[in-house]
C-alpha cells in the first residue's frame, strides 16, 4: 500500500477514501492473525509506542470501538453483535477526560436520549427525545464533571444503562484511554498517529469516519495523516473496519435507544 499526497482528492472520491482507510472484515481478521504471529512487527510497534500498549488489548483478538462514553445505543449493540459473530472480544475504549460539546452529535446524544419507537406510515422510526442534563451549564466541561438533571455523573448513568440493557450478558471490556491520550500528545493530530498504531497488530478498530460537510475535516486533517504516518513507520496500514452502512453520519438510527429505557430514565428523574 503506497502513501498518498493529495488528501483533497481522497476526500472527494468515496471509493478512494474507503480503499485507503478501511479493510474488509474477512481480510482484517486474517491479517490480524498473521501480524500477531509476526514477532518483528509486534516488537517494532511496541518500540514505537515505548511499550505503552493498553493492557486490555494484550493476549486477545480484539474488536475495538472508541467512544467518549460507552452507552447501549444501536451503534454499540451492532458492534457487539459483529464482534461476537466473528470471534472477537469486544473492547470499548472511552475518553472520559474529553470535553462535552452540544455541537458534537454523539456527545449531544449522551445528554438527550432518543428512544426508538414503532415505525410510522412513512416507514420511519418514531423518536421520543428526553433531555437528561443542562447543556448550557456543561458545555466545555470535562465529561467526568458532567452531571444529569438528578445529579448523577453522566458517565455513571450511561454505564448503569449499559449494565441494565439486554446486551449485558455479553463479555465486554472497558478501558478509559484518558491517561493514554494525555501521554501521547493530548491533541488528536498527535495522539491519533500513535492510537492507530495499536491497530496494526493489537486489534481491529470498528469505525466509520465522516467524509461529508465540516465533519469530514476530521478525517482529512487527522485520520488520513495518521494512517499515512503508520504506513510510513511500519509498512502496513492499521486495521479499520467500517460498520455498514457507510453513511452512518447521515443516519440517526445509530444513536437511538430501545424504548424500554424510558422507565429507567423516568425513575431516575424522580
């Protein structure tokens, strides 16, 4: 795989973007097994990361999802199902020291729960929105300091939802990457270069990176350079598998929750 120079060309061509960023799941599984049996590659990655490999990735075949806070929405459920079906241990990497912003769609969904109701006549899900926090009060705060309207830490609330969900019978691993991120540059442009190194041989990252509108700037300015840096450093690209559909940024379905959570939320508000 050669490196690239013109990021604008890649961002304007979805096929080129997909080929450069992603690896099909069947191929990623094969490559992960091969690379984990390659002591030279494993040693090189260890050296580049100065031995700082999160313990949760060692000794396992891992599928990884990276979210600021783990929550049992449709996205997480789908990731767990894929991991289970293909013999991967589902690992959730979190970033509790990130800042809350209501302008970020995912972060906003943590503070305003969208419950998935029945399908209407237009073949669309009916959605009930329940705000559980004061956005103005918490914008810019570290996620660890954000609380719900009933004074429960937001992180604790979402873990409680997860533990009460119907996916809790799966063995999942959780790892707060906050200290790791701090030690590897803090700014995304820096730490993503080393973060993606982890997925050369220590696991498969399941992620859909945006290509449209202003959200695509993250892919252009952070992800593409990070992938190119990994290729230049070790000669292979990180194993990143998209979760269909590819245009998840246009589909609110992935941030929806089962309407069964309504009772838990209502009891919490009381």
